[in-house]
C-alpha cells in the first residue's frame, strides 16, 4: 500500500462521519465499527498501522475531564443506544493511564493534567510545579510543559476549553502555581511566557470570576490587555479575522466553534502546532456529562477529517476517573431512565441511583483510557503512569526533554 492511500482513506472516513453526525448510525460507522465477528475492517487497521510510522508535525490532545472508561462506555450507550459507537472507540491504539498524585491514590485535575503535560507527577491542587510544592503555601520548581516545549521549538500553540480558562486543566498547560485556586495569578502568566511568545490561541470561559479575582489583586482584563498590547475578547465572534493570536475569555464557550477556529489558525503554522482541547466530562449531572463526551467525540471525528494523520498525532485521554457505573439496562431503552425524575427532584446527594446507572459523584482512582492515532500512537498500549503520555507526545515530535538531556 502506498503511504498516501491510507491517509486518504482515513481522512475521507472521518469526513463522512462528520457529514453524518447526528444520524443514529451512519454507513461509515457501520463500516468501521467492529463487525459481527468483532473484527475491525482490515483496511482501517492497515491504514492506522501505516499512520503510526514517522514523526509528528502536529499534536492534538483531547482531554475529557473526568472521562473514565465507564463514562466513555455510558456515553456510547446514552448517545447511540449501543456500546462501541463512539468515533474514538474505533481508534487503533489504546492504553490505560494511571493518574494518582505522588502522595494520594485519587487525583484532581491539577495533578492529573500537570503529569500529562509535564511528565512529572505532583500533588493535588498544584499546577505544573514539582511535588515539593505545598499547596497554597510554597512554590515548587516549575515543571516545563509540552506547550512551553512547543513554543521553544517555534510551533504555534492553542488551548480551548468549555471551562474557565484558568481552571486547573487548561492552566496546567501555560501556568505554574502552588494553588489551582489562584486564578488572578494564573491568567496573567499566559501573557508573560517563559518560552517563545506564549500560547497563541487561548479560548475559554470564566470571564466574570477571573475578572473578580484579578480585581482583588489590582489587575484587570483592560490593564493586562494594554500592557501586553493583546486584546482579550469577551466572545468568540468578537475576534477579527485578521488577529492570528486571539485570546477569548467569555462567559460561555461553544467548544466546537472555538476548536475549529483554533485549528484554522494553527494550521497556518510553518513549523507545526500543539492544540489542547478540554471538554468537561464530570457526570455529577449524568446526562450533561455523557452528552459532553458524545459531543467531544463528534468534534474529534470532525477534526480528524481536517488533519493529515500522516503528520498529526491525535491523543484522547482524561486527567482522572469518576464514580459512574452502568449496572443495568436493556437495548432499545434509555440507559438514563429515571434521570428526569431525579433532575426534577433537585436532589443533591453524593450518590445518585438511577434505574441503570449509579453515580458516586466523586473522582476515583482507577486508570483512565488513553486512545491515539497518528505518528507515535503505537506507544499508547498497556498500563502506564500518565507521565508516559508526555513522553509519547514529545517522542512523536522527536524531541528530548530537558530532564532526559541532563541524564
Ligand atoms: Zn479533572
């Protein structure tokens, strides 16, 4: 098979899924999901094997915050009425990523994401600092992030989230802090980068709260914007077409529109790019959380249709898992039966008991899925600590971390 053929096949495949998004079962999904014998199509397997060779020019990291194995399964059941219907569940490379901090068993987003983007596990609450940091009291050493490496190498970088742009997960890519709660300290770091010219496309929510926290420190969006000669827009549609490095801090984010805008801008890079896209997948509200996973999955299919898997590594994972389990249900019936009554009752118990779904509304310790396609994706297999994902992404670019170089 020529190198061009599988790429063509994979991108046309993703495109077809994009076009058919919303249809219960597209012909393409039918074609690519495991058939009755449980075997993925030979063409898809061959194509993905081909795509794992060589170096990546671009890396796209999709982070479903709290998207554990059980939540991914439940998202497929809730959205499509069947298991294994998500686009990412067709990807050829799967591993289980262990998320704990250095001192506990269960991770929060700060440690979970810091470990993925710096290769160093730390403590809960700490944003991309070494584990000798004491939350809220003492700084550790800043641990160099994937985004900082990308900036140092002259790539374009982008971070998109439906959550506040200063929330622990996005913050871990561009900031260093001993306490994830210090948004007034975290946000300005995007404008004073340690490497390159800093994150190029930054789009997230949280405008009101970030504004309040900055005001408490005598800062503001306006002052920051003036000092760094960089506008901070309050909505995505305020970004002029001519601005190649937009910062948007809105009250609410349309993740799809934001991600496609970021991709458009980053794809203009002469040297490649890093794009990080986070979508919250906590299932405290099970319907909302599972919907977010299905929506993120559709976005991933759409983005896959716009990139060349011959030079772009796409990686999906979570920062930690969450206590959701499907323990009943019948094909053809809504797996979230009883949700509307629960929602109407406004109950706020720690444990939610629907007919077929039990939600212990807390983070949990078990490993989370890591799924990958594109150059370097074949290193995503087996059980591994989440820090391995940093090595996978660095290795895909062919880069050596400063720590490895010093050894
Ligand atoms: Zn999280």
